[in-house]
């Protein structure tokens, strides 16, 4: 073990450390009392894991897990032209989202490059909440403010207005039901409604990033500890455990969900990432990136770029982001995310590979793991899909 | 966490047992295992390999990272722990016991290995 290795790798994230003091969530003292290993994530000091990340992962798949996601960036958009602004600023048809529903979407540059992937909740006819990745929240806020010129709409930085607690896993509906009168059975996937949980006002959303059923609860920071403790108590008998960002990453990877900075970047369009379905050319009016994205779509027909695929290891060595994918003695792609999969019991990865090697079952594909070519099976994403 | 008194420690977070018939056992400390998280893959030197103090002789992979394994002493590897190769979680569950990594016939020992108390202070700092 090298000291530098420990210092570098144990942090669990490859983003540069911020030069300023890390930001702390409202649950910081609670995490420390639970013995969490903390990590810098996009300038926030966040729980990486509390105990074994594999146990935390398995708890979410089979029982339930509790996450502090307060680093996520909330931006509120209000006003008579809130819908029109978001239709212009984002690639999705946000005006068509019903009140009480949510939409997965993206914000792109004029050249079609992805600035961030987002979940947008329509809270009222003229009020939306945009949730951005922590690492991109400022970029998204700046872009929305800039793009709001000429619209009768207000863009408000609400990053400090919310703590975000997620309860994920098959036991999560039962746990939440014991703490709220809200109609959870009527709350569909990608829906959100205001309610009261454990006496605390909350926006209750049926969303997540784990591949399981689950909820995300947006509350005022001063209510976060109270809500966390109530959820912990309600989940005591059914195996709820606190979960860190490490298992969140392996859960989303198994579920084939992209992570900005890995599968998504400004160098890629939504079409490059295999997520062209989020781009709605049919919506009314212009939107930022329309022309470039139209060209990207047309180019797909004759110039197939690299394709995002799943890889499953035949051996036990773990592929990491940036490792080369090889076949026939040539580099044919690059790993974007990789980890040991607790559910499959094998290392898995997402990778962009040349289209000729992207078909599931393509033989002779390997990953260059520090000089050694390890055999990998090409599979369709996701690796894991829950039984409904 | 407590570091066994009878072991000596490197600043790279390996431990070394006292020699029995000139052969010492090597592992990583509980502090290192905790910092790594769940270990999922262990690559060890082979029996007969010569290892050199302070140089890499294998690697440890956990969920989030891969780290080089450094030998705390120089000598010839006499045995490797096949149990830990088959079940790397032993490194986490019993770093000072069942999670040992390899045995080495010590040819030369660096002068700067730490006592348990020195290592405890070092790893807390």
C-alpha cells in the first residue's frame, strides 16, 4: 500500500479536490456520528460509505437504503413563461409535463454538447424545479439565467433551500407509508407531490438513481435531521441501512444509468450517448442546440460513432474509467465507468466502443487493465432490471 | 482500532510479523483495509519471487480503487495466502489474521519499520 495510493484512491472520486473548504450538508454531524467515511464530491463533503459498500448495495436491492443527496443542485423556475423558457433552454418538451410529474432531460450547448442531465419536476402550472448534478449546478444555473433573457420567468438558485434524502429499495414504500398520509399508491414513477412526512413538509418524488423503486424527499435543511431519524426508526425492522455515494455509483452502473463526467460530457451529444430520445424536435419553437442536434441525428445514418455498451468480465480484475477497450490488437473503445458488481458477482463496465464491436456477444473483446488484456463479454444495457 | 504489538509496520501500511526460522508474514493493516473499502481482488507475488523492500509486488482492488502492494522487506516469497486470493474479503474482515498476504524469507529488513505505537500515531496523523 502506498501512502499516496491510500490518499488518492480512498477518496473514491477522481475529481480534483476543491481549493476552498468543502460544503457540509445539514446531516453532516449525523453522518460522522454514524462513523461514515467521508469524501469530497464536487466541493461537498459527502458520505462515501458507512460500513461495507457491498452490504449497502445489497440492502438497496433487497430491502432499503437511506441516502443524503443534499449536494444535488435545485433551481426553481417560475413565472407565466416558465414552461416556454424551459422548452427553449432544455432539449425536452417540458411544457408537456403535467403538474405533479417529472421528466428526465438534458441541457445542451448550441453545438449540441451535453452540459448536464437533469430531472425537471413540474410543481405547479407556472413553477418547475430543475435538479442538476452537484458538479454542474453552477453551469446549469448560469445557462438558465442567460437563456431566460426575454422570457417572463424567474430563475432562482435554491441549492441552499433544500436538503435531499432518498429512500430506495423494495421496502421503501412501506417505510414511507408509515410516516405519511400522502397517496403513495397514486404516486407513479417520475411523479412528485407536496406532502408531509414524519410531520415535516416535503416534496415527495418517486424518482431515484438505483434501479429500484424508491423516493426522493426534498425538505428544508432544518428538517433534515428529524426526517432522517424518523426514516431510520421506521426502517429498523425491515433492514433499512444508511448508504453512501460508493454504493450509489455501483447501483446506477448496474442499472445502466449514465453519470455526467463519465458517460456524458460536453464532447458528446445526447445521440452519441444513445439517449437521443430525450431530444424533442417536434416541440414548439426554437431551443438551444436544435440545429446542431438535427445534424447529429442525420449524421447517425451514415457515420455511426462509438456506441455505449455494457461489458462483463470473465475474470476478476476491475476495469476503471479511461481504460482502453481492445480487440484484434487495436484500441476499439474506452471504459467510462467500471466496478465490481455486487449483484452479478463480477466486474462490469460501461464503455464506448466502435459500432463494429457493439453487438451483444461480439467475441474477442477485452479491456487493457494496466497492460494485461482481460477478456470481456459485450452485453446490452442495463446489467440489472428489477422485477416489477 | 488496535494494531497488534508484536508486529512491525511500514509507512505504506503493511505489517510484518517476527521471523520464524527466518520467515516473516506480510499483510496490510486494518487502517489500510478500512481506507480501501471492500477488497474484491488481490494479486500477490508468486512463490519463489524475490521482493524488494519499498517496491511493488502486487495489487489490491476495492470497489472504488486499485492500489499497489509494496513489500515491507526484501527476500524470497515462500508462501502466498490462497484463501485470500479466493476470498479477498478476508483482508477486510481479518487483516491481521486470516487476511495475511504472503510469507517471505527475509534477506534484508529496512531500518525504518515502525512499532505498533509509532504506526498508530503515524496512521492517525
